[in-house]
C-alpha cells in the first residue's frame, strides 16, 4: 500500500481556497515584493501542491466604493509577482495549463471571486475579469451584496434573500463564459436558486458539513446531496470555527477527516476536495472582528496536507479516493467546465 506522501507526490494536489491575492496586494502596499517565493513556495512544495485557487476578496470596510479598484489592484499585484518569481508560478485558466505547469515543475494559480461586490451591479464587467484570468465565481461572502445574500456564521434565525435579478443574470452569464460557480458562503435561498439555474457542476470551495458543525455557514445534508447530484465537489474548510463551531478550540486534523468521511458516506467519494481557507497570516480587518477571535488554521501550512491524507487513509479511504479528494475530483470539474 502506498503511503500518504507517495499518493500526494503522484496526485494533482489542489487547494480550492486561499486568500492569496489579498495577502500579496496588502504586502505590496507595505513595500514588500516576492511574496510568492518568500512566504509560500516552501510550504507549497512540501505539501506537493500543484494548484492554488486564489480568491479576490474585499474587506467590508472598503465596500462599496473601493470594491472594483481593490479587486483590480489585487490582480495587478499578482501579475507583478508572476513577473518576479522566475517562472516558478503561472496563471492557469484550464486543465491543459494546469497539467503543463505540473509537468514543468511549476505551481499553477487559478483566480476566483469571493463575492461579486467588485462588479457593483454591472454584469458585463465579468467579461473583463474573465479576460484577466478569473475562472471561478463565488457569489458572496457571509454578507449581503447586489447579486446574492450570504450565510451568517452566528445568526441562525437570519432568512435573507437569494439571487437578485442581477444575480440570476450573473450566474447565467458566468456559465455562458465558461466559469465554475462556487456556492460557499451562500445562504440557503441563494444556494437553491443557483442549483435551479445550474447547467453544470457547482462547487463549494471551502465548506464543511452542518451535521458535524452546526452553523449556517456550513452545508446541510440536502445541500451536500444536491451538489453531488450536479457532479460537484466540496473543498473541506480548515478554519477551526467552521469545522468545529461549538468547540473551535478542539478542532484538529481528525475533525477535518471526520467531515470528509461523513460527506463520502452521504454522497460518495467523488464529492471530496480540500479548500483549507488559511487565514492566520492575513491582515484582514473583516477577520479581525471580535466574533472571529476563535478562528485558527487547523492546517496552518500546506506541508500539513500529509497529516490529513494519513488521517483519511486510517479512516478507510482507498488510495484512489484519496487521490481524488486531494485534487482529482476538482480536476474532473475543471476539465468539464473550463476545458
């Protein structure tokens, strides 16, 4: 039987959610450069990571006026990093580019919205971001915006709204362009509105099972089954408050493995993915609010992926299932939607 490390070496390893662009842009504003190489490359390599899906995320304090400007600044900072990293990182927009980067020993970065706020109601602007390389559309963070309403971490009674008229047009246009729709952070109404419009698999880039961690931020059994029915994937969220809402201090790698085993038993191994959502290193005013004081990264750097892989093997995942969970399943969706 192969070891966890051997499986990671051979698999296409994908982390479906990291706030990489906001971190790069923030550090550039403080005078830093070469952030990819100095702050990330070592742990990516030790974790055998091939693909990082990086969000474009705007702090609440900057909205709505600065949303578009800051989103473009994050992409510009990322392009500057590509210029200075000696070719060790590349922007990827489809599976061919991912596999070619892996063949050359480079790390592929894919770009995603974590909230449609930067578009500020103008659906046509999505084509501009598509031209800049964005291929994944997360409709909202856990707040309300012009397109859709998000889940709340702590408010179990909040009902909110679903997709707005503009949000429906945005989802339809994104699918026409050939973008993957991400439903992490969506509230129940938004989730089911998206499912009703979907002509392709949807993904939850960084979510856990509500049955094991009861917060509106997580996915119910019905939602998990709906994602599976569409052929989608759920990237397990490594934030303590998401993985273990009632007792975040107890959250561990075993907690994440338990979520993934639960999802497998409910909806099949094809739904499994990894979206660690590492936040400890980020200087985000949104995440520094008092209600998030118990949030920490269960897997603080990507070299910890081997621990998660070990735990999943111990809990009964086969080698093929583990390879799928570490990236093969999401690659299937990328190939189907992005080509």
